[in-house]
């Protein structure tokens, strides 16, 4: 009578061992990472803002199921279709990435359901309601099994940004900035390539971080480096280079050079200028761009 009992106990122990082995194998399944390696950019090519520790100032990222087809966000609210494209996870630019990189990296410790199709959507603001533009990943992707049959990293790239409203982008003044952006967050003039009339076109100022002011010119203050000063330029524009001493009236610049830019950078030798260590150089564009 004892032998069957011993056999039963042996089987039970073996079963526990097998269960533990399977549980250990499941616990060792590596996580799945979804992210991008090329910076996400807005409609004019600026890297979308994002920082690892603050989603409130970082552009929103959504990972959604593709379902039977990918529907655009609601043209009024910007919200996605949670019925056709269920939301799987909300992330943001900068998550698990360097600040200002335009990247994100979302980790799924339980992985995504093997074989199901997904896509990624980004907005140009922290919330859909506050966004003007969005972009989907160029392709949807099927969640892979873990190695050796599958892989652990999914890399997505994004399409060009498009208006949430569904309207076509228009650039009336052909300065490289769509009207929707000029009428909206930039506050520049959609019918003028040079909104503040200082000779630097709007696209140049926006891309290089020069503050736009419709009522004031935007000169560039320069540093002297080895008897040379240099600055970004727009080919075809005429520039003036002025110099003044700090102790003197800042409005009283002495012009030390003027000329037409032929490339995207000007470097002017000022070795013959009587340079005071307390002095400053300043450049202006004096001819509006065509």
C-alpha cells in the first residue's frame, strides 16, 4: 500500500518542480521597448520639447492598437478613437531619454500582446486639447514574441506633422512657416515673411531662437574671437556690423563693416578696429528678405 503513495508523492514533487521551472522561465522573459531613434520634430522641423521629469511641459506620446484601421484624432478635441484604436499607454517626449533629444523610450515589462497590431501617435503639446498638430508612426507594428523567435525592441519613425483639424496647411507668405502656426503660438504675421521688419525673415528667427517682436528690430550681439566676429546669415541680405564701448551710449554704434552675405555664415576680420575689452559688436540685417 505504501508504494502507490510513494509514487504519488514523487509525481507531486516533480509537478511542483516543473511549475517552478515554468514560473522562473516566465519571470525571465525580457521586456519589450518601444521608442524612436530619430528626433520627433514639429511641422517646421524643430525638435519637439520633452524632458524626463516633467510630462506637463513635454509633448504627448500615445501607443494605441491599430484595430481595423487607424482613425485620425477628433478635429475639435484632438482625442483619439478609444473604440477603434484603444489607448494602451500614454508617454511623452523625453521619457527615458535625454532632455531636448526629441526621443522617448517606453518599456513594457509584460510586453504587448503577441501578434496584435499597434501604432504610436505624437502631439505638439502636452495634451491633445492643447495641440495644433499630430503625427502617427509611419507604419503600424505587430507586437513580437520574445527571442529567439522574436525581438525586444521596436523602433518607430514619425510621419510629417499634420493639422488636427484635418485642414490643409497653407503658407500664404511662403516663409516656411504655415499660417496655422503663425496665427497660433508664434503670433507672427501670416502675410509677411518679416513680421517685425528687421530684415531677418520669420523662419530664420524662429529656427535660431531670436525673439520676435513686431515693433522692435532684432540685432544680434556678437563675441570677439581671435580678432574675428561671425554670425548666421541669409544669403542675399545686406548686413551692418557695429561696435561700441560699454561705457558709451549703446545707441552710438560705430559702423565698422557692411556687406552682402553670400553664404549662411559671415566672418569679419576686425583686427584693425580699436577694440576695448569692454566693447561690444552688434550685427543688423538692413535689407528685407525677398
